[in-house]
C-alpha cells in the first residue's frame, strides 16, 4: 500500500514549502516499479519524467507522446496506464474514444489523455484513423488547431478551430502502429513478467487512488517550483532531429530537477532510442519482420523448444501485426506462404505423449533469424537454452557454437521453367518446389 503524506500546519492548514523535484521524481520511479516490472530502470526514469512534464505543459511548446507497447497481452501495461493516469495532471483514462469525444475533450483542456487499447483503434479501417493520426501528429505543439464543421443551432453548420495541444499516452499491443505517430513518441516496450521475477503489486483503486493522486499533486508543486530552460539543453549527436524534439522537454525538466536526473534522462534516451531503432522495420521484407515476431513469441513464452503452428498463429494474431500489414487473420496456410522465402518449414512433433502437432522448433527459427538479420535485442540466449533447443533431433539442425548456434545458409528461391527443372533433376540436382504468394518458385540444392 502506498503511504500518503499530507503535511498540515496550524489549524489544519496545508504547509506550503519548496519540494525538491529530484526527490519527488525518485518517489514516482519507486511507485511505478511497485506496480510494474521493467526490463530497464531507464524505462521507469523516462515515464517519471514524462509524467512530470504534464504539469509543465504551459511552460513548454512541445509535448512528446508516450507509447507503452507490448508484443502480447498480459504484460501489465494497462495497470501501468492506470497508475500514470492517477499520477499525471488531470489524467483521463479512456479506451476506444470516438473522434468527436476526443476533439471536444481536448479543446482548451490542460489534462492528460491515457489512451488504452490504442492498437485496436489503429486496426480500424475508417475515417477515424486519419483524424486520430492528425490529432496525435499535430497536437504535440502549442497552438495546434484542427478545423472541423460543427452544428450551429438551427442555422446549419460552422467551422470551429479545435485546440488540441495536450499530452497523450498511448497503450496497446502489437508492432504495426502508424510510423508517423511513433516518430513523435517516446516508446517504452513492456515485456511479460518472466519466471523468477518478483510479482508486482495489484492496483486497487479503493486503496491506492488517493495516495497516487496525492503523489501527483506533490509532483505538480515541485515542477511549478523550478525554472525550465530549454535554451540550455545541448543537442545530442546520436539522437536524430525528431527524437531530440521528443526528449528535449524531458532533458530540460531533468536538468531543472538537479541531482543525478540529468544523467538519468540522457541514459534513458539512449536505452529507449536504441530499442526503438532495433524495432524499426522501414522497407524490411515481411518475412524478416515475421521471423522476428515469431522469436518474440518464443521469448515471451519462456523459450519452449517447440510451439505448435496454431499457438503461434494465435499469439501473432493477438499482436495485430498480420492484420495491420495484410488484413485478416493469420492461419497455417498464410504463415507457410510468408515463411517460404526463408525456407522455414513446419515439422511434426509429438507433444507430451499425445498426438503429433505441426509447428516450429525454437532452434530452427533462431537459425533462420540469424541468417536474415532478424535477431531481437531482448533475446536472452544461454548455453543451456541452446543445448536444450539442439535436442530436437527431427530438425537435424547444426549444433550451437559458443553462445550462438551457427546457421546453415538458406538457398534463395528462383524461377525455373519446366524443362530446366527436368534437366536439373536428370543431372541429379536436388530441386525443391515452393508455393509463394508470387507463384511457384524453386530452391536448388546440391547434386545428389
């Protein structure tokens, strides 16, 4: 339980005194860490600074969006969002809001939007998506307006300029969010709690809400007691322009806080920016992204040696990646089509003495990921896990070398005529046919 402190003076009047911002930020970090397991403490530092900046919105001309994302459900991101909403300035926790509600809520408002289930909204296919992207992309600068037609009594319609400048925290699963939105975000990737991690506290509104709001009040008082000077923030070479725009308000706030918060802010920017670069796909081939997401499922589920295809499809459908990229739900046939160019084929394996299931083994997926350059940063590969994965005898996969298993080069897919295929087979060359989304292709092996 969070202990709420509310100092009082003579006759019960509240005591007014300067509150050190650095110490309150430390309290916010401790509070966040009680309700959430972070992979890196820098994630908690970044979120604490972002919450603090919501109380300085009048002093700033720019507000970065905060994106809390996870590959799968059950990571605790919604609980984290609820904590943020209670500590931030006038936090408004909402899920799947209509655009008319958002525009009217933000107009001239000084509070904080905590938007849960944002991934579900981004998967919609209607005009609301364009409005939401415009609101998120333009509403991060002071003075931003979006004109819309609104009813004018019985006299028809009139144009009204909605003021949409407000801090927004987005929460959701999946990896295929609008890139223009993510470019304006400080992105925090949340992983599901692993075996051996301590269990975070449950958030109980009846027990914790008052103390969290009181913490937010003290944070606001501390922020109002410092002078935030953006002019003294030096640019950082390794941060691109838009990323620096996102972090600049937090750097200025950290510098004003004193203590070791200047260093903490820069360290947090390095960790989160590097993590964001690692997940940026750009013009990346779908198979590369898909193999990376497959590996992420293995990581989140505790490194099982083998996962049935149906389980993989279910986990990947929950992330929303396939639907956002291609539309519809992923199934075994569609998975086979996407993976065909990488030569990653499913195998049958008997699970727990029961029936044989078709699926993918960890080591086979890992080897292909190495070849494709789809290796996720968060993968915790140990000799024990490598040896366990190498015991899948059906795959005849190469044994690990050191900490990393070596990958057998994947032969490229080529287009051949029927006569060429017949001639190669007659000469003893192994030719494997592969059905892809572009039609029938062939993989040519060694001479038999």
